[in-house]
C-alpha cells in the first residue's frame, strides 16, 4: 500500500482530485489517500491576522456571543468541515482512488505529522489557495511541514492546473 496524506484547506474540486491522483498513476502498489481538513476556517484566520497587524482601531469589534451562540457556531464549523472532507473523499473515489478522511481541530501541521506517522505515509500533499505573505516568510503549511516531516511534501494550488502553477499564469502568480 502506498499511503498519501492530503492536507486540504477547503473542499477540493474535480480538477484538484484529478491532478492529485494523476501524480500516482505509475505506482505499482495500491494508493490510499487520507484527507485531512482543519476545522478552523481561513477567513477567520485572515481576520485575526489582519487585526493583529493593523490593530483594533482598523477592524470592527465582533458583537458579544453567548455560550449557546459559541456552541452552535462550533457545531456548524465542524459539520461544514466534515461535509468538505466527505466531498473530497467522494471526489477521489470517483477517480477510482481509495480514500478516507477526517477533520481536526488541532494545529494543521501537528495533525498532518500525526497522520503521516499513523498511516506510514510515503508522501504528503498540501492543497491550498495561494498565501503570498505566509509563503514569502516560509510560515505557510508547506514550509512548516517540510521542516517537520520526513517524507516528500508537495504544495498544490487549489483550482489551478499544473501548467498554470508552473507558468505563473494562474491565481497563484503574485508580486511582492
């Protein structure tokens, strides 16, 4: 068995699933994909990051939440992430691949490292949108994973073909 752990930021598209599975077409062993999706939403991280960079005077203060509101929000976020994982697993399955998935509330790289070790994965693939600032400072998921994991780690930009990613013609083409 050739195990691959996929850390995805959000639900994969058919293009994403096809590209991931195409990377393993020549492997003789059966390939098993293990999809991992953090519960934390990217939009919340961006708001938090911007708040810490700009200061509270430039961002609106959120209204106070009750404990019941927080509980409902937490359940909704977990449910949404689980639906995303289930959709990724189904997409990979439609390509003929064997796949399973899970959500995590842990730090994404901690959870990735644990899943790579548990599944004895041969490689890790991280599928995210472009994050120019994090990439530039090497604090993005892929840079952190490469420093921590003992397996090859590939970063794919979601919703972009391999040609767009390699030529700089897609959304991942950013100037700093």
